[in-house]
C-alpha cells in the first residue's frame, strides 16, 4: 500500500496519509493487558529465564536459534508486544531502516528492495520505503521525514540528489549507501554498476554483428543519472566505431509500454529506419517490441531490439529480449549488510565501492541486419562473448 509517498514494506506499520504517524494493526481480540512482571510470570511457567525472554525481545541475535524460537512461541502465545520506544532507548537504535526509490512501479527497484528487506528482517529491522517520482526536491523531503522517524540508516538510488540530502545525513551521522551506479571516488559507499560501460558493451555487441543504423529509446534523462549515462555509453561506443547517431534518433520517454510504443513508431517513420534500437530498460524494450509486432514487423529479422536490467518479463515474452542482467536482489542484500554493520558500530560507513560487471544476455530480439545475413562472411564474431539464456 502506498500512502502519501510512503510504503511500509512488511505491513507492520501503515503510515497515515496526512500526519504520517505510524498506526499499528490491532492485536487479536481476547488478548488481555499484560500485568507488571509478566516476563517473570512467563519465565516461571515456561522454564525460560526472564533474562532470556528479555534478550529475545531486545537482542535476538544473541540467543541460540532453537532457544529463541521456543521463547518467541511463549511470548507470542502470551500476546506480548515489546514497547518500541522503550526498546529504542535501551538499544539506542530504532531498528528501522529507510529506502527512497524513484518509483514503486519498477520490477528492478522492487527486486533491490526485496533483497534489502531480506537482509534487514534477519536482524529484526523494519523497513520504511518512500518514492520520489524522480524529483530531487521530493527525495529530500522524504529523507527528511525518514530522519524525523529516527531511522538507523537509509539506501538511496543513483547520484542526482535533492538539495542538502547528503549534508543532512552526514550532519546526523546516519549511515547511507547509494545504489544502481558506481563511483570509486565517492566519499560514501556505492553499490551497483557502471552504466556508461554497460551501455557501451551493448552497443559494441550490435556493432559487432553488423548493425550501422541505430535508434535509442531512453528514459527521461533529466534528474536520472542512470538514463543519462546509458545514452552517453551508447553514443560513446558508436562514435568510437565511426557510426553516427543523429539527435532525432534518440527519443526520451517515461518508462511505460504505451510511451515506448509511441516512440518506436516515431523511429520507424524515419526516412531510414534503424536496424537496431537500444532501449534504456526492459519496459521500453518490451513496448518497442510490441509496436513492431502490431505492425507485423519481424523481430529480429527486420529489426533488432535490446533492453537493460533483465527483469523476469524479458525472458518470458516472445521473442525473449536481449538485455543486460542486473543482480538486483544481491545488490539489495549487500546494501542491507553494510547498513546493519554501520548501525551496530554506531558510526557512518567508510567508503566501500562494489561494482558489478553486467552480463550480456542474448535472446531472440537481436540478429545481424538483413543485408549482413545475405553475406555472412562480412559479419565478424561478437567480441563481447554474450551468453544465451533460456527463461528461468
């Protein structure tokens, strides 16, 4: 559920749309108030010491798994819910992390957040999620709201920040990481990949199999460093090989199937339509593919299409989309591990940069252009050693 830009990922909290105050779901009816000394009573009844029960509530990682499971069952049967504010004072942490993504309507960001939450849940952390709609000022507002709720750390996407976001986090010594990009010179941890280099690799692959007329379907590059870097990578690879990419052959659109179809129609109406279209993500590639299929253009016989991210849909449409595989879940887990380590140490994270080389996954939407297929000897072998994947 999204309310005023906020999501509570495990439904333990629902944030009120106007006040953004946390509203906890009601406990089961028939659960009576617990009297003072309940832990002592439960200890006497269960044979588990009150100290162990308290430790399970406040420091579960310090209790053996088998004993912890038994203690949790005793506490749950008694309807015991620890007081969050009191526990926070004891631990000097709220056991809450935050994440701000550009949109919740993205399979890639959803998978990253899933990996992050998987890592956090193992340490009993809650995750609050907000979306910025690709607007830096809104991201700054969401980060400020997360700070007001006492988060122990936050994950952000990309490099283009809202006003004062980094300074706000640093001034309060709140650990943070940025993902979906790579910057070895950054003063904080970055986890992701080099979008320019990845886009160059895709363009090189298409050049190697013979394409010379290109179109690009990009996301909106304003306030989106990933979209801008991918366009830069496409342009850089083509220029290095002496291939022109006219400005009119680069179209920016929001990441929707309908927008991609309209943009693909524009490329197909050019006096010399492209033989290959490179798309900024798999949603744009899917929309481009659908436009071709509706026009009864054969893909890849008449035109090749590539994506970026390797979301699940890319492997299961027909033909499957040639794309670059992003290990999204693993990146989310790595971000969670770093935030947890910083929260436990009670200090900001040291610069630590993880850069993944994205795998080129060749499927059914790419092939040499028709003129090259007629003279196979003219098409050199791809230098990028792509891998062909079957649907998972």
